[in-house]
């Protein structure tokens, strides 16, 4: 994707913390939420892929399973975690895949609930062997309020991500922390945001880019 000059637009009227990104919920028979994914991301460094996430409401979890796919469809397990405490509180996990597939790999976290059901995170795409710098958004159009952004082969650091509506108003701001060769991070639209076409602008000290994203 070609680099573009970042244009400062109107001040943001709504800020969404990164801790509210990519929440996937499952309701148990008792009405609680045993799985609420947060901060799900894939970071590539030295051709290894680190998958990290937290469960904000860990309860009634049997295990977490990191799964990998070459095509985003056929997933196979690569690692399993036992739950940290099952105390209906936040639990943080990470896994480094030292045998990542060459080129694109797709990852998800699948959670086995004690009731016998499974809950899966959003699918993340990671690419080893980065060459060209780039910023991308997928899926696009977005049909379920959640999407992924990928930033690769640019200078490490913190980047600001702005979601701008057709009137030029920023309706969401969050941060992307690039610590390796690339990162894929899940992002959610603000609750109640209307369908339409939006601009996603990314800006750091040495790199800026933007992309159109369509919300169905």
C-alpha cells in the first residue's frame, strides 16, 4: 500500500480505549460471561509469531487452545493452556510460535467451556518474511463490527489509529504498539456506529497511511 501524507482532521469527539477491542462473549447458564476476549494480537519478530490475549471474565474455562491455519479455514491446534484461576477476573496469556509457516499464517484462540461449548476469538493473520512496508485492513467490508489492522516492516514505535466519518469527525482513536517486524491487531467499531464508509488513518513519527473501510 502506498504511503500517503497524514492530514490532521477535526478533533475526536469519542475515544475508545484499546482495552475495549475485540470482545467476544459467551453467556453461561448462570448468565455470566466466562469468555470476554480483549487485546487479541499477533506480533511477528525474527520470523516468530507471538499470540497474546486476555480474558476479562475468566470463569468456567476448561482450557484455551491456540490454533493455526495456512488458509484461514483449516485450523490445527499448536498449543494448549490451562485456565489461570477461573475466578471471574482478568487473565492474560501469550504464546510464541517458533515454527510459524512461511508467508501468511492465520491464528485463533479456541476456548473450551466447562459446559461443553467452544468459543473462538477473531482470526488474526500474521506474515513472516516481511519485505515491503504496509498498512492494511481486513475483512473489508466489515459485517460484524470487528476487523483487523496489520502494520508491517516499518519503524518500531507507537502509532495512533483514527477512525474518521464522512463529515471529517474522528469517532474513535486507539494506539498500535509495533515492537517487532509486524503486528496484527483487532479493532471494534464504537457501539451504535452507523453503516457507511469511513477513513482509517494511521500516524507515527516516521510512517503514515490511511485506508477506506466499509461498515455494513
